[in-house]
């Protein structure tokens, strides 16, 4: 008879660096269930104090077990030197959490290495990290930002918790020790909010595949936590979660949402429904919302809601942005700035777009005729529309080849009167639009041929051989 198979999802939580190992210790302390804990550090002394199932000292050769000295490059090198050991302890995992305090050496430099190995093994890889307090210094903040950017490329989903936001939900007299413990507690909540949905049988149960559908390749994620007691506790907790100070941005438009509601056995289905509806209203209308309710009598009359919103980098969002950009571009192109010039029209300022052919079989002289003609070859490029304020209907435009807004071709031979009173229609006289444009006079000839003198079209003499 075949041995029974273990079909439970294998979840491993890796704490790397001082902050990550402290967070793992906090998770062990509160009894987080259904996961395996791994502590990785270059500081051998701190590692000895961890209660994790597996401990990896990755600083033996490089740092002699004395830590990375807040140098991310040392942390990265230490993790890469022990990549085979890290891979060995991660094998078989369906989901791997990589938790760290960004800004230091081992966590900042080593977390991306651990995440890359975990993802290479096929595990759903989720980063849960903290951004340092401002009082920890600018250098640490800059290193944290660089580390977060690097880690984001190596995980499926990255949850970043800004430590400074903890100050807004802490007492003014909070000690530094309690402040960092609060950061550990938030890291715990981020991991627990996901793992409990999978490992704890609930009123509304979920499995690993449900969670994976939201978090695989989701990119950046936001996490909010809320708790409340008394009447409408679940709804109030949900309101606090989606307006949580821990959220660096709104969850509006999220394409993937994990919603975890925890409460005692008296938690009602109606209040769960109201809380879920509240979250659904702020997410994207087409969002994939994975919802679970866990019963924990230890909570008494307290209800806890954890919201993890992801999928802000969804391709659908990119499509929407691209469509909006295309629409805006089309609107700009369709702006009423006067009729655009067609091919064969001359540039603004009276330049000839094309000379008409001379009468008979004899070649026409090279001197400009001043008479507009039908286009026969490509003309010079059109001038900017901003300088096309005159001649909008073909007036005041010499040699443009079109009239009446550029729609009707000008005949190859202009009618009698061109160069005198009728020249206003074909380019001789100034128009009212020209006056508005501030031009004193529109020249009919600008570019005479070699050895020729440019003259206005109405002053041109007819050559003797054409008489």
C-alpha cells in the first residue's frame, strides 16, 4: 500500500539580517502555525539567539561571523557564497516569505539573493520588508531604497512597510525598543495574514492556489491592518485596514486583493459580508478578490482585518494608460489650428511649392513666374502651424497650389488679373487674416534662381519669347 501523500502547502519563512531574524523570532514567539522558519545572518552571535528551525551562518569566511557592517555588498557576497546551502534549505517549498529590515548590510544585500534562489526553485516568493525610520540616517534610507528596488525584481510580490508610519499609531512616549517591536509585529501581521488563509480551516476557507492566483507576478503590494470590538466590529476593522497608516498609497485600482477577517466563533456572516463589500468598493471593478474568514476564539469579541492589495502593475492598467495616451494624442492632432497643408504646398512666407509648366513645347525660363501651378514633385516641408495664421483659406499664400482651405486645387494658369486686383485670392494682396498675423507685407517671391533678382509676382514682365 502506498504511503499517504502530504498535500499541504509547504510554506517557509526566511528572516535574513538582524531585522529579518528578529521578525522571525517574533513570529515564533506568538506561535505562527503551519510554517517552517529559517534564520540567515552574518552575525553569528545574533544567530545563536534565534529560535528558528534552521539557522545559516553565511558570514564565516567573509566576515568571521561579525556581521556585514551595514554594507549591502558584503551581505550580497555572503549570501552568494552560500547559495548552495540556501538552495538546500528552500527545496520543496511551495511558498517562501523573505523578510528583512532594509537599510542594513545582510538583509539589504542578501534578501534579493535568497528570493532569486527561491523563485528559481518554483516557489511563490513574497518579500515583506521594512523601510527604516528617518532617525536611522540618510545613508541607511538610501541603501534601503536601492535594496527595495533590487528585491522587487526578484520576488512575485513585495510588501514594503514604512517604519515611520508606525510613529503615527504609537504613543508619543513609546520607547525605541517598543518601536522596533512594533515593526516586527507588522512584519508578523503581513506574513500571518497570508499564511492563516492557507493553513487554518476557516468559516470561509481558501487554499494555496487561491492565494497564488493573486500574488504570483503581482509586483508591488500594499498592506493594511485594522481591528475593532463591539457592534459592527468587522466593518470598522475593514475601514481601519483600508485607511491604515501603514498604507503608503490608496488601494484604489488594485487588480488583486487578499482579504483576511479573523474573529471569535460569534463572528456573523452578515458583518463579514459588509466588511468584504466595503473593500470591494475601493478595489478595481474587475479585481480578483480572495476572501477568507478565520475563527479564533482567543480573540474574544475582537475582529481583525488584514488587506493586501496587489496587481497595480497589471498589464490591463498599462493598456488603459496606453489607450488614454493615444486618445490624448488624437485630440491634440485634431485641435482646430487651421487646415493642414497638403503635399506639394510651399512653406509659409510665400515660397513656391511648385512652378507651373511654360506654354508650348519650349522650356520655361528658370526665373520665377509668380503664378501658382499644380504640384508635380514633392514640395519643401510644411512650416509649423503656429506660423500659419494668415492665408487660412488660401489667401495671402503665394504658390501654395491650393485655395479655399487647401481643398480645391488652383488652376495651372491663373485667370486674368493675377498680380492686380485678383491677386488677393491667389496670393497678391494682403488679407484680413494677414493683418491679424502682424505681417506688413507677404512677399510673393523669396528664393530667386541663380543670377536672378527676386521681384513681386505682380511686377513680373512677360518674357519676349512668350509674347
